[in-house]
């Protein structure tokens, strides 16, 4: 595993790069959720190596109190995370032999992955875990008058006004659905943070989507749920040829 630093837009994305023994044509970018970290999907990244794929787990700048970039959480937005992901994708394509990408994202990282995939022609597949497609709706309900706070504490992080302005301007379902590659979505039926209805709606928009609903699972999976995710992920990688 190699630590990498990707400089773009005046900030630096940190990441952990895992390469297989031979040359990889496919590389997976792993996108953590709100206040997560690059370590969240290391087990899945190891599966990439076994499948002969490269893997890059990134820390979104300002996306966590554990992020080491120095970029304030109060300046992080869905747009800055999308820029971070695109920079990470471009970095991977500079690795010798890499020709195509897979985006793997959880929660807010799943939303960011879905948005970024629409902008690229080199992404061949996506895997989204309980993607937080509800974020714009949630904050529009919270701030219907458009008067956003300068700072707002949430789940151990402090967000800034830019986060809410950016999210509330986003119409998610007019921005996704154009991606034509395979999309695998996994969502718990008891998720109280992101209702599974959002994943049902997303799956109906993509031309090649499969939605797996896990009975009794919430926002974040049990060991059994994680095992199901890994089995589906290996199957997806194998299907890419």
C-alpha cells in the first residue's frame, strides 16, 4: 500500500493506493461518507487486488475531522468533494496500464460518486452503498427560506454556509441517470438517515441498475450486510472482464 498526495484546486487529497501484482487495466476509487476516512473501505480495496484491479481510497478534503489536508470542514461542499474525486480519478489514469475506472461510494460519498460519474467517459461501473441522494431535500426542508447558518455542527463536524448553499441548489434526479454502465446499489430497509425510497428511485433511472435491499439493516451495515456487499462487489468486478 502506497500513500499518495494529489494536488488540485489549491488543496491536497490524501489517499492509499493498492496495486495488484501485475499491471491493472481497471482501478477503483473508494469514496467515504460524511466524517469518514480512507480507511473505511480498506477491506474492499484488498478485494480489488485479488481481482487484479488497482484501488485508491481517498480522504475528501475537509470531509472529516480526521482529514489531514488542512482544508476546513466549513469549506467542504458536495462540489469540492466531486472535484476531489475527479482529481483522484485523473491520478489513477496516469498509472501505467489503467484504462477504466469504477466508483465505489458510501452515503455522501455515494452521492458524490453518482454525480461525478455523469461527467466522465472513463467510468465503467459504480457500486453505491446507501447513497445519500436525500441530502439536498433534507437541507431544503431544514432551511426553506434559504437563510443558511455561517456554521452548523453535525455528527462531530462543523459545516459552513457554503455546504448548504451548494447542496440546496442541487436537483439530484435531474443530474443522475445518464450513466450507462452497471450500477449496483445496496441499501438497508431500516435506514433512518437515507430512506431506501431514494435508492429505489435512483435504480429506476439507470439503464443497468440492480438494487439490493437488506432487511433490517440501517445506515451502515452489520458484519452480515458487509459480507453481502463484498460478494456483490466481487461479482461486479468479475463481470467487467
